[in-house]
C-alpha cells in the first residue's frame, strides 16, 4: 500500500535556526499529503496540506511543496521558535485512511 | 466546541482484563478511526469505520474489536489485555465526500498501561 517515510529524529535546534524535515512517499497515484503536529500531551492537529503536484501548503511560517518528480513533501521553516517544539508527522491519504510516518521530534532551545 | 472526546484518558489494567475506550464526536463526521501511538513507530491504524454499523480492519487489528452503533460514537474494545497493548490510543474523525481532502480531527488520546 501507499506509505510515507520521514527523517528520523530527534532534531535539536537553536531559536531562529532553519528547520527542514524530510518526507518521501510511495504511492501508485497522487495522494493528498499532510503534515500534522503534536504538542506535548495533546492529540495531533493538521499543520498544512497539499492535494496535487506543485501545490504548496503553508501555515504558521511552515511550508511544504508537493513534488511529484522526487516524490517528496519536505517541511521547512525559516526561523523556529521555542513554541515550535513538538513531534511532526508526515502523512498521506490512501483511500479512506491516512498513513503516517514515524514522527520527528523537534526541540528548539532558547 | 468539543470536537473529538475520548474516555477514559488514563487506565491501568492487569493482563487478561477487558476494557472499552469510548470515542465521541460532535461534528457529524462519517468516518472514524482508532490509532495507536508507540515510540519510534508513529501512528498505526487499528480499525476504522466509514459509517454507522460498518467497521474495517487497519494494519494492527489483532486483539481489538470495535463497534459503531451510533454515528457519533466509535468504541474500541480489548477483550483480554496484554502488555503489548500498552500504548497511547487516539481516536480521529473526518468528513466524507469527494471534495474532502482527508483532514483528520483527533482526540487528546487515552494512555493505557497493561501490567
């Protein structure tokens, strides 16, 4: 079935540093792609999404571009804050279901 | 403004005991899901439902049963708990329809420990 693979963590950064989390997908078609974020002690919430090739999703300073040629959906943020410390999950829609990557723990230090 | 509500939030069981996790959503969503989250393994789908009275297996269904008797509720049961079922369980729901891109709305999670 369709699946996603995301870079392993943990990732530790200083405030205002640049963040990239890699995500690649394997799919027979062109599924919708998502990034979810999980703050400590909470459930997952949608961060951004893209539904077709070349779409760019963006929210809260984060961006990700759906790249068909490299089957990737990398998450980026130009200047992270302490409040961005969380676990980030890449996901794709496969029929009725969403399949998630293993998650990347990001810690931002002041 | 409740969204997706899971009960209980914490539970400790002994091996062999049974229990049921309840998920309730007030958004009139057709689809509901149960995932488990384990360190280093992300979220894995246990069972899901695409409508009242229907359920289907996900990737890790063994040892669990589910029921969707009402559209707003999705129950996850453990008939005979095992230590391997120690995990954090998340319920999620979403709207159906061809224009829906698949965004899931999650509950806050239920932490289950099996001794």
